[in-house]
């Protein structure tokens, strides 16, 4: 069981400038934690930090590209020098690719993987050793319902999110004896700006507006933020968020292969 008390803890959140990351920052601030808002966009990171400080807690903004392993390690060192050790790490930064795999490029694949999967690993490599050495801490990785819902036009995205779930479950077992918890949150359709951070390829290029509209009808990012904070309080394992993600997690994973194939071929 992880040994983190929210009040007075220090939490670092990647992708904290908008969407789920910004909502999580506010949720942690309300719980009395010190918030480290990390984003590739320094302006949005500072906006999240300001919003947290308005709630009466310490909050600071840092700029970092999670795809850069050296930058993430430097970030961990800088935070420890400036503020002290991180008790909770939320690996949230993410992007998307929509369209048939062969309509995208290898560069597209590497870009997506470098943020969605490598970015999570970089965070674990940079902040994990300190947590293990101290014998306490919680890592919350943000995956997606797409980790277990196959979709022909989201092959790369689904693959990276499935990998985040597996990485998280392996680390959970590995770090448990050291007092460090690892959780993975799998949101469904959430109203966030990720549609604007998605590369559209092939026939999907004409559907960007539709995708943005669909996300706009999704759940509030605060629903995911609530689950993230709950993961720290209870050291939860795999946590689907939203009715669609929860039903898929409970029903689809054990469904016969023909059913999974039908789901994968469904238009989006």
C-alpha cells in the first residue's frame, strides 16, 4: 500500500495546462497538496498554477517536453532542488492520431509513442527511484478506454494506451514491496482539447470538426480528476472513467474475438 497523505503532499502533473491535467491540479489543490504544474506550454502551466494558488496552496509551473528523456530527468532534479521530493506523479500528457495506419507516417507513429508511452516511462524513470528509495509515493498514469476498445482508425493511439495499462500493472507489482503505489486511469469520452492535439490522416482529415464536437459532448475533465485523486487516497489499480469506458472494461475484454472485431471495424 502506498503511504501518501494528500494534505501537505507534493504532486507533479504533466500536461497540466489544460483538460484533465488542469482539472487534476485544481482537485489536488482543493485537497491541500502543493501542485507542480508541468506542460510543454509555459503560459498554460502558469495559468494552472495561478488557479491553484488562488485556492490557498503552493503551486509552481515548469516547462517540459515529456518526449525528451533528458528534459524529464532534469525536471525531476530541478523540482527536488527548488521544492523538495515529489510524493505523487501524474503522467497525463498525451496526443492523438486518427486515421488508417498506412495513411500516417513512421514519424507520426514515433511522435505519438514518444509522448503517450515514452513520456510515461520517462516520468517513471525520473521520479520513481526517489519514491522507491524513500519507501512511499504514488504514480498515476493516464491511459484511455481505447486501451481495451480496438478501433481501426486509431491503431497507434490504442496501442500506446494499451501499453500504458500494461506498464502500470507491471510497475504496480514491482514497486508494491517498496511502498510505492501505481494506478492507471482509463477515461472514456472527455471534453478536453486533445482533438486539437491530434493529427488527422486519410479519410479522417475531413472529420476533425466532428471529432471536436463529439468530445465537446463528453464528460467533464473533473470526473477524471476526481478518479485521479481517489487513486492516491486508495491506491487503486485500473480505473475506467465514464459509462462507456466502464462497460467496455467489464464486458469487452472477455468478449469473443468476432465481437471485438466488429467493435474495431465500427466507424467513428
